[in-house]
């Protein structure tokens, strides 16, 4: 029986992390993207799916989503 594990996701990505593409787009539009330069960006729907899988302990499936859809700013 799989149990849910506690996964903490934050809204920021200073020095790494994953953010939604809409957060990146907003930061670029406002000129406030410098603090996000080391993050990975995912389409909003894939970001939500990624974290849902992580919370369910489905790390292998989450990794597949990350590898397929996440992109690095640098």
C-alpha cells in the first residue's frame, strides 16, 4: 500500500527549483526575472501533474514528466 508523502512546493525558485510557465512569463513581462535564472520552467498543467505525482510517491512517473517538459532558463 502506497502512502502519500509530504512534498513541499514553493512559489519561487531562487537558486533552483521548478516554477510554472505563467510565473516565468509574468516575471519577464514585469522585468523581474533575474531571481529566477537558475530555475526550471514547466507548462502550468504539467507542473500541477508533476507535483501531484510527487505527493502520491510516484517519483518515476514524475521524473518522466520533468524530463519531457521542464526546461532551464540558462
